[in-house]
C-alpha cells in the first residue's frame, strides 16, 4: 500500500508544538483564519446529527447500533450542514472530530465550523484527530472535569495548524480514503472469520452445557417449555437459588476499572481500550471480587455476562449487576451456560424497557433474571465438561487469538500511516494521481469496533 511513498525533499521548522517540522512547501496558519464558527438556527425538518469518536459525523438514525438518550428539551441546538467540520468540545481528545455527511442539527457541545477557501475540511478533520492522538488536546485541557477536556472553538482557533497547498490537502484526503477502504476490507474479512470461528465454538459449547459430553445420555422433560428435554440426572432450578446480588461500592474510586468485552470476558479497561473512561469519577462504582458474576443488564441477551477470574478486586459500572454464588457451582461452567444460544434468547425475551425518555434500552432486571430456570449437572460433571471444552476448543481459540492480533496490527498500521501522511512525513502527491476519485472524500473514518459499540458507557 505504501510502495512509492517517500519523504518530502526537505523540511523546515513549523513552530507547531505537536508537529515540529513540515515540508518546505507548506505553510502554517491559525485555525480561526481557516474556519468560521457557525451558529445556524435549527429548521423544523432537521434531524439529529451525532459526532462519534471514530470520526464519523452522521444522522443518528444512520448509526443506530444501540439506544441513545434523547434530550427532552433541545436547548441551544444548532444547524449542521453537509461538509461542516464538527468538533465535539468535550470528546475531541478521544477523536470525536469529523466532517458531517448530512444536513441536520446538533447539540451545543459541538463546534460547527465552516471551512474557508484554503481549507479542506476532510484534511483538517484528520489533522485535529492527529492532535488528539499526539495528546496535544489533552495538554490544552483546562481541567473542567476529570477524564475530559473543553476544546472550545476559542481554544481551537488559537492553534497553529499545517497549511499544505490545496492540491496537496486533496491528495492526502484522496490517498487516505483509498487506504482506509483497503484496510477496512481487510479488517471486515478478519472479523467475519472470527465470527465464523466463534459460531463454531459456540455450537460445541452449547451442546456440552445443555446436554453434557455424553451424546447418548438419557433425557427427561424439564417441565419448562422453552428449556425442553434435559439429561435425566441433571437438576432443574432457578438462577436465584444459585446467585445472590451484592452491591458493594467504591468510596475512593482508586481500584482498577474493569469492563466486559464480548468473547473476552471481564478485563482491565486500560489494557483493552485506548480511550479514557467517560465517567468524571469512579467513586460509587461497583466493586467486583474474584469468583463473582457480573451481568451487563442491557447486553445479557448478547452474552455479555461473565464471572471474574481476575486475582484482584476492580470496579464496574453502577449499571451492571454483581452476584455472589450461593450454591455449589463451577462459575466458569455457569458463565458458558449463560452465554449459550438458548439462554441468550431467554434473556432477551425477559428484558424489559427502561421507560419513557429513552429509545432502544432493554434491561434484564434482577427479579426476572433470578426467576429463569436452568438445567444444572452435578458439580463434578460441570468441571469435567469445562475440561473437555478446553481441549476441544483449543485450536479454535488459537485461531481466534491470531486473527485478533492481525486486526490489532492493521489498526496500528492505519494509525501510523495516517499520522505520517497528515503531518507530511510521507509524500502522496504522485501516488494519489493514479487512484480513482472517492465518492465521498469526507468519510475517512475507520469502521467502528463492534464490541465497543455494544458496551455501556463507562
């Protein structure tokens, strides 16, 4: 992809703290001379536009991958037009900067900027995102609240930015659009492979946790229509007789922050995410200890329910439910059972709406969770099933881990390539000439991480 890319012939000092050198043919200019901050009225037909952390700015309905909290009164909302550079004042540090692909309206927390003649909005969306990656936006933070910034237009306008000639801005946008399409195609294929591997793995697990390892075991009616027949020697019981909710809260917020990832379980947040948590403070978050169960009540139907296998205590969102085992159960077996297809379907059917003022939020409340029946083998058989699964799924787990690493390496490559091209370390002028024009040069964002999207905000 980068064959033929070379540095520019010569460079000069830029005076830009996060970008010390620029190609000799480039200039610098303050952002306020490149963009005009708009404050348009909202039209009756305008729909809500959202600026996401992956750089996508689009109508909310175009990206409804999960529910959004809706404002009861849209005080201060402003008009947004296709081609505007939109900067999320509080989330720019995390990459929430992009070019709108639609007309609509947006919250007053956005700076809506119209480019002047010399500025290509798509190039400067990439540039501001590079400022975020370099931690420069964090360095400018005024400390309005922990884990956030206040990158208002007044601050943005004072920043010196690189100013390549217009044709070079267009060449950079064109090249990175082409590169992102290639990278997105690679990542999409790898994610599809992971999905197939996980489906194969889940089929093996489902058979084991619902029928045991002996395919010839005698069955009996469970007495529960949706549960069907179960092995004759297994016990049918309710979840409330196995797990009891606990609610221990942090008084300092100093314990490690944890999160749950689909197919990964309960993990340390900082080891799996580059973005900071959104909560202003971790005081009041729920404490989780080794051996306890954590349920993401809005995503239990997607299998986001895991025991803690970490050797230390940590914190999870107050919206999660934490449980202690109160029966003789293997928590890893119980976790696999809860994530089986049958149980996920049941969890979805038992999840109920949160009420008015939101859209798309369904929760599995504790009373309904506890009332659900499961079929449970004797403890020694639970352990045998888990050992059998470990052996049977070993090759699949290795293949999944290898594919995930390939995706991570490609994402790292994308980040480095974008940085080198936006800051002029690599010259794409000649290479971009051979590329076909982009249908939509403003759409330079990468595909969202589907696992991250389904998680609740922390």
